[in-house]
């Protein structure tokens, strides 16, 4: 009998790549993969534990699947990923419905773990996190036309608010040769948009080449003929070099979209975060990027209510966001994560204050985004078709300035033509709804 296995992957795109590698490992064994985890004999939850809301989502998902197990629809429940790696002692003890709780270093053993669980064994395995494979076969879980390329694992930055180094370990880069080979395989399989990810992409190569090598990697990826768009996420501002800016500016395949998780602009708050910079330095960098890449789309994330953040420091952040006019911005209230340095800082801020500050930034950003959308009216822009919205009765897709799962969409009509998902079309913008442009295919 071939047992059916399904995976629920939560959290970031880096976790998704891990799940795709798990799928490939199971596919090579005597299992049948199913998309609907409720139809599986063995359900795997690839969890996230980055911040409090992510942990809650992971636990809620475990409990939902535990109900299916109780009803006899699922035979065993396996938990892997960041939650199990971070809370290895607590997860199985507090959630007895789980049959296996394993760390990320056990991913290569997933087939045996499932087999043992199906036999009624309780499995707990936590090999060194460095045993998580960086390379190997994947079964792509994204739509055929885009995929993520995880260029490294772990992080050496030790930002005081972040648990990732504890969960994922030290920064480990993959070789350029291996990454190019995987990117070529993805392109041959129909991928047109390659999204380059790591906890910090700008640190790439430092551990194995002795210097940052993101610019060189991007040049090699641009040689892959079938790729149309290459998008780079998670660029740390202090490591954005003139060389990297020039590569992004000069290479046609690299979309003019830079994601910089700045988190704050006040130098004292940044110092407490173990980050570098100030309003002056960050403004200078962003202006340099804008000068070199006039049509660049800048994306960032901010944290409000970091321990000790005064009203004046928050106002400095709000003014900074207003002055820079980021085309894409996310803002999150600070999450006090146990065993991080920031969790032990004095002057922790009230939840209501943290949330209010985040709301102020996002309300301000809404106005900026509406302004950008209004300026697109009358323009013709390239859109990657993603599907048909039956409720809005129109097609939708993304521009070069929109990353999947985090940014918005363009909605458009096609006058009797049926544009295919994954194709590029030109759309003339006629209006906008909320912050999403609306138009018609030309």
C-alpha cells in the first residue's frame, strides 16, 4: 500500500523551498503526494516561529489537523520547521496529538520518520541544524512561471529582535555553480521569474568566497536565456555596494525592485537593534539608488514600538517614510521574542502603543500608494498574467514592481481574448481600486 502524504508549509518563501525539497525526497520513496492535506495518511506541517503571530498560526494549524486525525481522516501528524527547531522540548509535551516532532536537520530522514510514525512510534529527532541540506531536488509548489532560489541558509547578523540565528544557525552560502545549475533547471521547467532569497542576500558568498558575491551571482543568473525577470529580496542596506547597484541598473533581466528591510531610521534605535545607519546615511543610500536606477521600486519593512522607542523617535520614522515615499512598505509592531537580546531590554512598550504606531505608518503609506496608483493612469505597463478573478470578472497579474505574496496586483479586462497564465501582456491603466491599478489589455 502506498501511503498518501501532504505538506502544509507556513511562513516565508525560504520555508517553502525547504518544503519543496521534502516533497522531492518523499516522491522518490514509496509515497503518494497529495495537495489536500486532509486527504493524506501522513500530514507534515512545516512551521514558522519568527514572531508571536507566526507561532500562533503554526499552533492553530497543528490543532486543525489534529481534529482531522481525531476523526480518523489522518493517521499521523509530523511537525518540522522553525517551531519544532526552536521549541524542541515543549512542542511534543504540550501538543500530544503530534506523532513526530523533528528539527530542520532531520529533513533528509523524513521518509523514515513518516514510516515510523505510521507504525505508531512517537518520534523526536533533532540533529544539528547544519545538517539541513542546502541542495537537492525540489518539486515546485509555486505556479509554473515563478520560483524561489534560496542562495543561503542561516544568518550571522544577530539583530537583537530576531530569533533566526538561534533557529537556523550560522550563514551558509551555496556555490555559484550549484545555484546557476538549479536556476537553469527551473528555467527549463517553465520558470520565467526567479526570486533570489536568503535571510540576507547581500551577505551571500562571504563565508565561502571571503567576500560578498551577490553581484557576481546575479551576472551569472542573467545569462540564463529563458529567464525573463530576476528579483532580489532581503538586501541589507549596509551591504548594498556601488557594484551591486550598477549590476541591478545595467542588467535587463533584473527587475528594478530592491527590497531593503530597514526596520527603523533612528540611529539610537538601530544601534539597540544591532543594526547600522541613521536617517542621514539611509537617505543618502536610497537617493544614490534612485539616481542610479530612476525607475526603481523600493520596498522596506519597519518595526514600531521597539523597546525604548520614544514618541520623537517614532515621529522621525514616520517622517522618514513620508519623505522617501517607498512604493512598497510593511510595518509591524515589535514582537518580544524570548531569548533574544531585545526581549531583555528595559522600557518595553505597551502593545496598544506599538499597534497604534504601526497603524499610523500604514495609514500614511496608503495615501502614498494611492498617489502612485493615480500616477499610473494613462500609462501602459507590462503585466505577468496570474489568473482570472471570477468575482471581479477580469484578469489579474503583477508588474515588475510587485513581488508575489507580499505586494499587490493589476486587474484588467481583455476584450474577448484569453491571456494565458504566465504570459506577459501590456495593460493600459485607466483607474485604481484601493491601491491596485485597473486597466485594459492592449
